[in-house]
C-alpha cells in the first residue's frame, strides 16, 4: 500500500483541514504549560517543539503514521546490518563506527567491530605522531600542515567538525581542505605552505573521483617541485579509502592507507577513517568523546518510544509541513559561530539522501519528498534573509540551535546572542498584530508593512555546551531524522544516482574541450563550446 493510501495518512489529511488555521498565539494562550510540555531532553540536547502548528492530536496522528510506515522495524534492520540500501545491495552501518559498547555488530554474518577498532587504533597512533611532532617530512622537519583532499562526503563532514570543534584543536597545526576541481582552491590553500612540512590526506571512498584524483596529482607535482623525490611521497601522502588497489596504483603504500568499508555511505562517513583530519585536529581522546555522543543519540533513537523520540519528532514535524502545509524548504540556523558549516553539512546529508522521486520499488512517488535545506549562523542571517522568514509568502520551518554555556565567555556576547535566538523564535511564532501596532501609535499607512503575521514554526535545540560529545549527539539527531523521513516516503535514502549523469557528460565534454571541438547534440552546449575553442 502506498503512503497516501494508508488510513493514518487520510486521518492526517482530514485533521489538517481542521487545524491548518490554528494560531500559535491561541495554542499558547489556551495551554499555559505548552512551552514545557512540548519539549524533550535526550542526553545533552534539549528540544523545545512547542512553537509548531500542532495539537496533541496532531502529534499522536503523526506518530501513528510513523508506526504504520514501519519506522521501528526498518530502524532495527539498519542497526542489524540488513542490506536496506537495496539499489546498491549494501548494509547501512555507520552506527557501527560509533558503537562504543562491547556489543558485536554483524553484517553478512561477520562482526565488523574488530576491524573498526583496529582502524581507530591505527588512526590514533598516526594522529598522536603528528600531534607530538614525530612525523617528519622529507627534510627532517616535523609535519605541521595537514591538507585533506576529498569532496562531498569525503570533505563536508571533516570540514564541518574541525570548524565546530576548533576550540578543542591543536593550534600549532594547520588543518586545511581542498575539494573543488577548480585550481583556485588548490592554489589558495597551498600558497603559504611549506611542502616539506605538509601532509596530504587523500580521502576518497572509491579513489576514482575526478576532482580528488586531479587535486591529488597536483599535490604530488607540487611536492616534487619543491625538491622532494619520488621516495619522499610516502612521508607526505596517506589515503583514506575502501579501494586498496586504486590507492596502490596511485603510488601510496597500503601501509599508509586507512580503510573503511562499502557499508559506510560517503555522507555518513565522518566517524570512519574519513575523520582522520578531525582526529589529528582535536586528538584521539576528543574524537572518542565525539563517537560517544553519536552512540548516545543512536541509543536514544533505538530505544525511546516514538512519541518521545527526538529524531522521530523532528522528522514527523518535517513531514507535517512538507506534505500537508506544502513547505518547500527548511532552514537550519545555528546560533554558534563554530557551527557555521553545520547547515551546509546537512544540506548534503538531507538533499542527497532524500532528494528522490521514486519509491524503493521504483514507482514514481505521488507526494513531496525531501525539502531544500539551507541556513547560516545567527545572528548574521538576521541581517540578511530573515526578512523573508518573517514577512515573506513562503512557510519556512526553521531549527534554531543554541548553547547554554559559551566556550568563549567574553563580556555579554553570549547573553546577547541567546537573546537574539529567543527573540527570533518568539517573533516568528507570535508576530505583531495591527491592533498592537495601532496601540503603539504606528501611523495607519505603515501598519500593513509593520505587521508580522506570526504563526511561523520553529524548533529550538539547546546544548548545554558545544563539546565533542554534544556535537556527536546533534549530528546523529539529524542523521536519524533523515532516515525516518526516508522510511515514511518509502525512498532509498542511501544511494545517490542523481549525481551520475553530470559526471558522464563532463567526461565527454572534457574530451571536446581538449580537442577544441564544438560539436554537441544540443545548440546551447555547441554554442558555449565555441567560446572555448578559438
Ligand atoms: C556521499 C556521496 C558523495 C561522495 C563524493 C566523494 O554520500 O556519495 O558526496 O562522498 O562523491 O566520493 P569518494 O569518497 O568516492 O571520492
């Protein structure tokens, strides 16, 4: 039975017609405890979901839909190593990477935990060596620059986490990232680095990604141009991959390779060997705390009843707005500068996972699936795009993420930052009416312009403090939210066929550009090619 044929779906459709015009102002006025009632604590994270356009009945019906869609059984199948990524015939076991318990995790009858532990140990030793300045470059000086070359899932997670946990990082090391095939990226990242003090981490699950391989070859040339010889390569290059053959072919000794496995999806890989740059930056102990944070949220997701399950609640609220109110996008707005790449990270996490339009069995879906996800840190966004959030014509549900204790306690910055976070969610929810404006003496011709309709939904997620542990929980929270929505929409959240066509066409066009040819089977591409062929 398809999603929209389920009785629970029909029930929500009917319910929607009766509640769609309810006002948050009234919901709060009629229920003085709403703010604390519609909230949840899971580990270090506190979720206030009271400023959503829902009643208790709505929430119960959304949970009923989640149950009817088999969230619990599919979740258990994922944790148990069942091959739920059906188009690639793969298990989805990123949760095993952060299984800090002593419980085994099987897939294909094999316990994957011992190889995970072996790799984590190897990563720790390597990271300590760099952090202790024991890893030496070709002229005997210690390595102090670490450049991760990778793209997509082999870049965004390490970038996001090294930024988020910068406070905990070793400031004597430079950790940098090159992802784009655009030479500007390589040139700017390496321009002030001394090759003799630089290590390249080539991060690629497949070790065939054109951007990464092109940048890796350029890095090799850059090193050799500085006086290093071929035998020095081993001191300056390591690989993170599942593909030993390709790594060796590239010239990196398999001893300098950190492995992970086909059951780790790229965008879910930051706790695998792909996180090596993170571990070098923050140290193995903090990396372990990060894993423990992930694990705690995994356990919450696995064991909490659906009605008290944080990822499930966030996911079902997303379904409510996307499928019933017709919201097209969702904003992630962290009120913490260290989290400035968090929205970009989950833009990939969400849009690559749930940007699908056929069901698992290949039928076209008859409903909206994953939203456009975007965001920037507060308070910067307030002076940029919040105008549209407050008074525009789109309904944009938004997650506000904040911390109770600051990491850098300087003056009154944190109180002011927090005041802004709370003020924004209040303004979005309750707005400002014409009557209130009149009472304040606002001139009649400005009343319409100054009115805020309110009734714009937000979640507030608070961490006690931004630590490796709380960050791990926060990332896992969003990962599981995406998972739940994928199950509801009956799509495969773990493949990404949509990126293939562009890659194939680029290979073909690259040949044309090299040959200065301009023939193409469409007149726009042919015309554009001509501009490069003279
Ligand atoms: C993530 C995607 C994608 C992938 C990159 C890099 O889930 O699969 O973003 O991570 O295309 O791939 P490689 O790691 O194989 O170079």
